[in-house]
C-alpha cells in the first residue's frame, strides 16, 4: 500500500504544480495555444532584493513573430520605456490592440523581447530564473479561471499549504467571505463548470483573495472589460487599491476612473507611448487622454 501511495503522492505534487502554474498564467496568457518559449539562462539565479522592487522597461522592442523585427515587419511594441518606482502604481490605457496586455505578458516573461531590457530590482528578467520572476508577481486577470474544486482550494492557489484561517482572512479582505459563508457547504463548496457558478465580480474577488495569500511584491491588474454593475465595480476598485498599497503595480485599465491616482499614466497607441503623466498633467495637455476622459464622463459605459 505504502509502495503505491508514494508514487501517487508524487503525482499529486506534480499535478498541483502544473495547476499552480496554470493559475498563475491564467487566461490572459493564453497558455493553451502557446508553447512555452523562454528558457532559463545557464546558471541563472533567482531574483534577489524583492523588498519593494522597482520595475523598468528600457527601449523595449517586441514582436510575437521575432523574425519581423530585423525585416522591418510588424512590431507590437516599438521602443517602450517606463519605470514603476518601488511601491508605486503605473497605469496603462489605450485602444484595444495597442499593446497593453503585451506589456504584462513580457513582465511575466511569457516571451523574450527582441531589443531593450526589462529589469526587476535592477536585474534583467532574462538573466534570472523564470520561476523566481513568476513567484514575485501576482496577477488579477480580466477573467479568472476557476478550477473544478472547492472554493478553499481555488483561493489557496495563491499559496499552496495555506491554512483555513489564512484562506478565510484573505477571503474577508477580498470581501468574498460572507458570500462563501452563506452557501450550505461554505469553503467546501465546489465551484467551476460542474459546481457553483460565480459572477464576474465574485470571480475577481477570488482572484484578489488568491493574490492576497500569495503576497507578491509586484502586482498586475488587468481590469475587466465586461462591465460589472457600478456599485460592485467601485467596491472591487477599492479592494484592489487596498491590495496594491506599497506594492509595485502595473494596472491595465479600461476605465479611466481606475487610473486617476496612479503615479504615472501611459497612453498607448499602436505599440507606442503617445502621452504620459499624472491624471492632472494629462488633462492639462488636452490631448488624447483628455479626450478619452471627456468621453467617459459623458458616457460612463464607454
Ligand atoms: P485589449 O485592450 O483589447 O486587451 P491590448 O492593448 O491589451 O488590447 P494586446 O493584447 O497587447 O492589446 O495586443 C497587441 C497586439 O498584439 C494586437 O494587435 C494583437 O493582435 C497582437 N497579439 C496579441 N497576442 C498575440 C499573439 N499571441 N500572437 C500574435 N499577435 C498577438
């Protein structure tokens, strides 16, 4: 029996590891249709100095098809430079397809860039282990993938081995505890396709709880495009702001109300940063951002 148990237990560990990395990558990284493209450099060491790291993009040029850069083909990012100072929030706005989510994928090192540098705490992400980069980053994606497992299990993905108390504390902070507690089986409730269906807002709260448990120094928020009702949306924004406190945060924003307090806002168009500054500076420039702001004020669903 023991002989059988050990390999099964080992398989369980591998299964959890695979599910963990799937969760981390989540849907925004479209893992299913993509082979893993990056490899650790020989002798790569883990990232160090992760207490409030600074994140920098320096002249980053990127194409999903690497062949096109040298032949002058379609590059997705064309010389992107910005810095997220330690513990601050930088927000990215711009039309669909302008390259916002690509920035997040590159920071997670889902792909390697063709030119330039991306650094975390001064270390180029290409030169350190991928595992340590991904461990340092928490993602709240647009559309959270839940597994056909219990609510507790889904939240504990933030930190395998978390205790029930830690899971509940994270759920409380993400304002999902009361909802979970109101279901007959509580944290043992099955969710996902074959279980309890959660609304978009509830799923995002599970993702926030996961991230709180993981407690990474760097956060990526990919704001949902699908409109939540506005009370729910304001509540989620407030919770996200709480989670982002003192963390180095990249927000991919679809609604400008989210970005007003950001340290810097980058306005992207066709793979370039066309305007940058604080909310007040950008309004004063009366450029693209100011136009977007005026439009959203008159039609909040825009
Ligand atoms: P949205 O607001 O709609 O999410 P976005 O600004 O985040 O858009 P990206 O997802 O970064 O835009 O996409 C930038 C460009 O890269 C788009 O033209 C898109 O078609 C292209 N692109 C995105 N993912 C891939 C991929 N895996 N392979 C090839 N091209 C891609």
